[in-house]
């Protein structure tokens, strides 16, 4: 097939000095700069041992020849592929998908590509297969967006020497970890509803085995206990709006339910529909608080009070931490915890018995239960 002039030469052409010939390679750069090929490699990898005037001579030779180092050349020079691997579970959902997008962006800004493998269970065999696939691609390190119990142990056993960063983990061996403050988020959501005068708060939790769901569940229970409020058995969903709708119908049939904390916004959407179908008004008859603050949450009917999680920051921090591991830099002490924030909208309001005394749009004073509370944001 003939290549058009607009496409340019594929192998032959002219460099900036006007000489026809093959595309310049590292040897050509070394010859023109008067240095060794190893020195060119050090310049490509920004090695600190190269003297400034030598570095400039090599860079000038690259410019003169029109040399563009290929990824394979950089890999040979550094012993790295400049590829990061990602193992993700349920990547179609908002949280994991948002983290994966941020990981790709942060990696590209640092000159890395990202290869990802999806798993459908945290059992050891699929985790091992995912690690083997990424290892075959030559990744320099792995980020695991798989916040389920058991995934950490499976990863550590599959490739103990590989640089690894976990997003949520039950490992206690010092593996680098990035997490969001789920416990604080659940506490603030529960205290918000108690502060509106509700006698207790029911909870629709995420699936068992999910670390973030368990942390929110534990914090909800502890907050009610500290307030002296009744603790009813939680209901467990699967993160989907369908499961929220099914469980919402259960709660809608219980007249004593006036406040519900739901472990994610998709399930909360289903809960809102279930209460609407049952003729129970939100927030006049029952208040609903979600978790995550997905972009659509502000457009639910009514707009959803929820806990905002910065998934983009989680992904960015994970890449920074992994690159530190790859480069042999010591990570700061402690676990990077991404803050969360309660966003108050119109799905939460005073308990039915207290609504008559509250002005429209104004909540009664919050009960603090002996703990200082951060100010929530209002949309």
C-alpha cells in the first residue's frame, strides 16, 4: 500500500539537519552529542548523575536529529515498562468507575499507561489470574480497586514482591492503603437525622463483605448507641436502585419508620420511589439520606441529602503512593484518608412530630451527643 505525502514517511525521511536516512535512534544521538549510549539512557530517565552541560548536549542532539524516544527505548533504559496495572471490581458502578478515571488521568500526567483487569469476585483464583495477566503485560505496580474482604490477602499471596496499593483493605501488614472516611460519613449522616428530632434511624446497608459498607454499618450502629436511640436490624442491598426499591417497600410498610440512612445513592433512589408509591412523603413523613453524592443526586425528587466522597482524589492519591513505591521512596506514616462531607438537600427534614413547630426550610437545633460536629454544606 502506498503512503500519501500527508501521512509522512514511515521509516525514511529527513531529520532537522536535512540528511536523508533512517529514523534516528539512540546511537545517532550518542554519536552527535559525543557521549555514550548509556549517557543518553540516563538523560532519557532524568538520572541525577548527568552533568547539566552533558544533559543539554544530549537534548540538543535529540532536537537536531528530531529524535523521539519510544516507550520501548525508555523501558530498556530504565528496566521499567511505565505501565501501571489496575484490578477493579464492579467497575461499572459510580465509585469504582470514578476512581479508575482519576487513576488513568494521574498516571498519564506522570508518563504512565494503565492496563486494567476486571474481576467479579474477591476469591483467590480470579485475583491470581488477574495478577498473572498484568504481570505478563510487564506492569511496574498494581492498584487494587476491589474493596472486599479477602482481596488483599489474595493479592499479597499472588505476587508478594510487586509494588501494590489497595483501596480499602483488611490487610494489616503495612501494604500501602488509600481510603475514604466512611466511618465519619456514616456518623454525620446519622447524627444529622437524629438532630432533626427523629427517634432513631433505620439503615439500608451495602453487601456483606464490602469493607466500606461494613464501616458505615458499624458507625451507624455506634452512633445510635451513643445517642441512646433504638438500633433496629439493618437491611442489606446490593448497591443497585432495584435493591433499594425492594427494601424501601419493606420500610414503607412500617409506620414507625421516619428516617432512613442508605449506604449509597443508587439504593437511595430506589427507596425514594418506594416511599412515593406507598404515599409516604419525603421529607414530610420520612427523611432519606444517601451516600456518595453522585452527580444525579441533586436532581432526585426531592434532591437527595447525602455524604460526598471525592473519588477523584482517592484515585490520584493511589497513583502517587504507587509511584513512590515503584521509585523506592518512603511513604508518609499513616494511611491517607480522603475526607467526606455531608451535603444537606431536601430529602431530610424534621421528624413528623416536630415539623409543625419548625419554619419552612429550617431544621430544629441539632443534637451533638457529646461530639463536635463539622458544619455541613447545603445545596
